[in-house]
């Protein structure tokens, strides 16, 4: 259960957008999954939650994109990602955004084999509910695109039901036709039968209108991801009010599917070390900050050698003998 005070009208929540860095103040009841709630970039709870989940998977802490270390040896790919965060991620990683209907194009149902095994992470927000069936093929291809320890981070609308509902299970050769004021889906099934569907549901986003092909359930989504080969599937359910990640519901949350526990490559660790050297002059002021904690996580710093515990804080020891040149050579 989420703290009720986050969602009451009387409580104002101050937060910093982890996408653009803008400061905001909103009543607790104003936070909605799709409603814009950052006055700077227009981000919503879904997009900020996605970026926070990415930060936790990569670095183990919640960071705004502006505070992400620049690690160009980390390779990521997006499926129709929002430009709110896609352009910013491209400045931090070897990341590129792709689209289904325009360049740079990537069809997740049929990606080029020479792309397999190249990516540390794949982002897909509100995509997999629109791909043709069977959706398991899309998840299998996402698995193939990732490195052995890569992960898929996605959002889709899903219910708390038991199974995935396919609206058009026999979808094969199909197209949309407007008849008067109605939009119809016309399909030729694998058996050659012509089918006509009305009462279509469309989702509207940055790429225009997209047909809803299925309704996911949490249980069905987890099962499909595990069936595609992912060893661990995790729902990111925790709120994080400092970044305006205050969710009004307990469904349709970010999902992380891992091939194996993520770890930095040797090349990525070298990138980190180069930034360590550049930050050496302000090292003593960073004792409780991200860079030092990341150094502990990567095993680049022996905390007993460089820091002394003072209550709940770590302070640089009086015998700091850190040497940039020696550390970057290792």
C-alpha cells in the first residue's frame, strides 16, 4: 500500500523533475499516469517513473538524467521513446531512439540479426500493446537484441487480471479503412478468411494514433517475458516523491526484465575512472554524494582507506592518499 498522504489534496508535494531538472509543487491528487505534471518539460508520472527505474537498474540509486555519469560505452536503444528523455539519454550513453514507421526504423517483430547481442538496455514505453500478435515474438526479439547481462525496461497498460486478452488473435494481412465516420480493421486470416472489426481503440502519443491490439495483465505479462527467456522480471512499484513519481494506482507500472544481473563492463568502468580523475579536485566535498557511492559499488574505492564514519555520514580521512594516475592505470 502506498502512503495515503501522497494522494491527498491538502498535501503539496515539492519535486524536481528527473528529466529536465525543473522544480515543481503540486497537490498530491494532481499526479496522474498520463497527465503532464512538470511545468518545464511536460513529463508525467509514467515517464519520470521510467527514467527513475533506468537509474536504479544502471547505478543502484535514483538520479536525475542531468546527474547521470557520461558513459558512452553503455549502449542502449529505444522503441519510439519520448523526446523528453531520448535526446538527453543520447548525451549520456551510446543510445539511439528508433521508430516503427519512420527513420531510424526498427521493427521489433523483425529486427536485423546483425543487431542481436549489442545492447545493454532496451527502453519501450507504451509499445508492446500495439505490436501484431504473437507478442511473444516481440519479447523474444527484445531478448536477442540485448547483451548477456542486458535488460528490457518497459511500460504498458495492464490490469491485475490473470491473462492477456488479444483483440485480434488471427491478425495476419490487415489494414485500416475509414467508412463514413467509422474506422474499421480489415484482416485476411492465415486461412484466407476476411474479417472486419469495428469499435477500435486507439492510443494517442508523440507518434500519432496507434491501434490497441491487446490488453495485458500483470500475470500474463510476467509469464510472456519469462517465456521469452528473461530470468528475472520485476515490477517497479515504489513511489519516489522527490522526483514526482507518485502513482495513483498499483497497476501499469514500469517493468524490468533482466537476462542476468546487470554489471558494468571493463570499458564502462574505465569511463567511470576517467571521470573520477576529472573530479579529483573536488573529491573531499563529495563524501556523501553519488560519485563516491558509485566508486564503492564498483570496488574502485576502499572506504576504510579514504573515509571515516561520522554518525550517519562518511567524511574523508585525514590520510587521503588517493592518486589519480595510479587508479586510472589499474
